[in-house]
C-alpha cells in the first residue's frame, strides 16, 4: 500500500485512485499562503494610490473582484490560484499586476529548475511527464515532450539574448576561467568555456559561457573579445585558471594588464599524477604547506623544499610545480581576505560538480546547442545562491592599485619595521 512515502486508496468497486490526504492538505496550505501573499501585495498597491480620487471625490483605485481561476505547477503539484483585480475610476490605466503570480507564470521556478536537471540526467523528452508525475504527483500536467521542446528553444533564445547584454556599467576585479567537457553528439573535442567574475561590489556573476574547441586560444579569444564588444572596458585585476595554455595566451592579447594566478587544486592534481600512489599523501601535505603559508617568503621556502625533495627521483613532478612558481604565488600580492577565493577555480568547480556527474548520461543524447543552453540555465539558477566574497570592502583598494605584501597593505607592513630597517 505504501510506495515512496505516497499512500493511495482504491475502492473495490472502482478503479479510481484517490489522492493522498496529506498531499491535499499541503496543497491547500500552499493555496492559502499564496492567497495571503497576493492579498498583501494588493493592499500595498492600494495604499500607494490611497490619495488618488476621481472627479466625484471617490477613491480612484478600488478592488474589483478576481480574475478567473488558474492552476500553477509547483513542487507540491498543481495549486489553484486566483489573482484580484482593481478598478481605476480616474481613467489613468492603472492596473494591478502581482509580482508573485504574473500572468505568464504556469509553473514555479523550482519546477523550471528541475527540467534541465532531468534532461542532463539522461531522461528523454518523451519521459518527462512520467518522471515529473513521480516527483510532483499526477497533477503535473502540461509538461509533454512538445512542452519540453518549446522550453529548450526558449532557453537557447535566452542564452543568445544574454550574450548581447550590455557590460558598460560593469567592472570585474577577479575572473575564474575553466573549460567544461561534455559528451556532445558527434564531436568529443568540443567543450564549454566558462568565465565567472567578481564585481567591484564583491558579488560573483556568470560573465561568459559559450562553446569552444578544446580550450584553444582562438576559442578563448573569441569569448574575451565578445565581452569587450559588450562594453567591458576595464581589464580584470587577476585571472584564475588551470594550465590550459589557450586561455592564458588569449588573456595576454585581450586583457594585457591582468595578472595571472594558477589554480592550486588543478596544480596539486597534476603534480600528484606524476608521483607513485605511495608518495602522494606526503606530497599533498607538502604542497598544502606552500599555499597555506602566512607569507610569500615562507611559501617560497616550502616551495624550494618540495622541489629539492622530489627532483632527484621524480623530476617530472618537481618540474611540473617549479615551472609555474610566480603564477602559483601571485595571490600573496592581494588582500589576505581574498586568498580563499583566488587560490583556485573553486567557484566554477563547485558549480559544475554535480553537472559533471551527469555527463555520462548525456553520451550521444544532446547536441552542442542543447547542452550549452541547459548549462546556461543551470548556472543562471545556481548564481542566485552564490555568496558575496569575504573582504569585499578591499576590492576598491585593489582597483586603485594599492600594493599588498603578504595580504596586507604595503604601508601597513612598513609601519611594523623600526626606523633603521626603513632606512635600509
């Protein structure tokens, strides 16, 4: 009688299945909460026009019944809603439009977010109705294969429009770059190039996302030049990425003043891959001592110690680390509060961690255009939950070109020295 915590009751005389009483109660509660929220919206709207009167001295804007009932698909199934109307006696064309229940809304945002996830999971468009019915109950209507097809087309249009947005009033202090590979139909060499930036107010934003060819310099250059065409006038102060040479070559051509920080997560993985498994735990701890050092001087000592330890027996591992010394330690010239954010490409890695787990499911199932629009929608949704970076108040100093030594303003470190040391 019980399956997946959903209880159904069936009478002997009929095949009719009655919905779970608890689910009905949840939907009823949702309906009441929505009604109360819309009512609060309406009261605020009417209060705004409280002083408006018509020619006869009556209130200019008053309640005027409700619009016809309609249903919205939510996480608890379909919920019936009714939006109130107002009457404008002044003839000014004043109308009440609920922000919570706009006229075009047919399904809750949480349901919209489920759709691209299901597609990446490997569920075909024809199976969406069955899949959503198991999640939302039998009330999940209007989500047929044709509906999914229209949604995918809409996502592609939204991505194309987003790529043309203006960046004239934007300034990004830090940017993270990475190439995400998917099993795209007919071409395994294609990847998705992703850029996430930190604004001058400390908020993380999706800056660029488009298809590329094996993270080549030409592909990255195309993306960076597009951003310039959209109005991005200032070079970022620092770019964080892995060892993809294509990005760094393109960066130096498009944003020549941007400093370089190599990702410690990628570098650690690359170095450990060149060592026997028995050596990896100890080597990982030694690498940790480098980028966790309090000062650049201590980091360099730990750096030298690692190279000297492994150079004789494992020269490939030592050389892999040594060749990027400056780029790996660049973060010491920025505020210490930002180190946690700029030592690695974690903002991209954490966002795409779940998506990467689903790539095997998409083998041979999606085209480049489809996967690009799906990933765009997923990142756009995830962006709403991104946190502001720590120490965002120091971003203005970074933009102004204030010098930092070991994460502290250079003049502040000078005050710690005695007069003889200053003269020296």
